[in-house]
C-alpha cells in the first residue's frame, strides 16, 4: 500500500503539540480536493500505547453539524421542503407550540436563528442523560419558551441541530438521521468507516482525555442524540468528504456554493455573531487577511476538532485531537501558514 502524502513543514509545526497539548492528533491538509498531507501523531490510547493513524476514529462533536446541514440542503434541492417551511410541518411535536413572533422554520434551525433553548443547559425540568433520544429532546423543547423570537438573533444552538437532524430523518421517512447520512452521502462517497452515534469500528476509536502540559486524564461522556454531534470518522474518510466539497460530483456546484453563503436575519441584514462572522449551512463564514474562510470547531468530553476551508486559496486544514483542551484552532492556522 502506498504511503499517505506527508509534508515535513507540517510535521515541524505539529511536533511541539504531541505529548504536551494532546496525547494524539490527526492532521489532514488538502488543496483543491487533493491530499497534501494525511498523518496521525502520538497515541490513540495512553494505556495501550496504540498509535494514531489515518484510520483512527475521532468524535467530530459539532463538526457533525455540517453533514446534517448538507443532507438538509440536498433535501431542499429535491423539493421536500424549503428554508421557510415551518418545522411543525415535518415535526408534529411542535404543532401546538406557541412560538414567539412567528413559527420557527427550517432555515432558522440551519442558521442558529430559532431561539430554541439549549437542551444542554442543565435545566432541572429536563432529565438529560447518556441515553436521551432526539424524540425526548424535542418533546421537552416543544414545551419550552424560546430564548428569543426566531429570525432576530444569532444564538448557536445544539437544540436547533437536534431538531434539524430529526426533521431530515422525517423528510426521508427514515427512522434515524444516520440512515439518511448513509444513503445520501457516505455510501455514495465510499465513506466506509464513518458512523453516527455507533462507531463503525469501535476498536479504532481513540480514547478521550482532558488536561495539558503533558498531564492528561480520561474524559468521556457518550450520548445518543443525532444532528448536533456524534459523528465518528477518520482522516481517510474526511479526505473523501473534502474532495466532494472541493470537486462536486454528486450534486451541482451551486449547491456547494450555497453551503458557504451567509444567512440573513428577518430584517434582511446578514448574520453576524459576536466576532463578526456569518453562518451558512453548518459552517461559520468569515474573512482573514482578505481571504474568505468557512470553518467550524467541535468540542465535547475527550475531543477537540477543527475544520478550516480557505475558500479563496482552496487549502483545507483539518485537525482532530483526543484531548478536549487541545488548541486545535491555532494549530490549524499555523499549519496553513507553514504551507506558504
């Protein structure tokens, strides 16, 4: 088997992080859909010493949202619903919900404008645990008052993406979002080792940690919700996914362009978060040094992830760490700088 591409310049940037900021790391660098560097560093498990490689499986955490949003976009293009469709049309649990102002729409879920309150807030009225399902989250959400009226404020929402995941499944008459992701995306791209909630190869999943400065302790909090997280995947599968984004073949190129187009508030103004960035279909949209970027972070117990697409240069950097406290954003930025 041919060796995966490697760049010495990337190795030099990554080296100080291994064993200090994180036990293990996976790094993927691509340009125009082609792999420039794909390599695992450090260990997947401190006890066994198993090494990270391109096939190690990491929990993407919130990076999973972009895949939920992508299949939602494909359903929209198929005419199953539109961004302005009220979510109650596909999710009957919200049929009797009294929303502030106007009904919450699909576009509100996609762009974090719904105002749905955070199911992870620790509210005592919701007994959230490791086996809490999407249906249970939605049943609780449907009875809660919104944090604000839809369409008026950007408010990053895991609740919104759990609802979007259930809506996507309902639109395709699937029991799970996982089924839709396989049918519409992963199977068609030859993505074989990726799974939602249940890893395709449990023996390849990295162990999660927290800490820093070379001192780490186990951290793990498995859940079963779909839509806002819980995709387990590898660098090798992400390379196939990124290739599809850079060189669309399964869908028209304009679909990809729309994924990275900023949404708008009800008053017509473009979305701006506290840092001045916009939000597309599961992607934060921003600029740096005159170049346009689509990015997203992922963070959960035992994992830290970052996906950075430079839409101007075509360079993509993906960093996956098995330490929730790892500085994956500055590392990805340093890797991109090292390519110049």
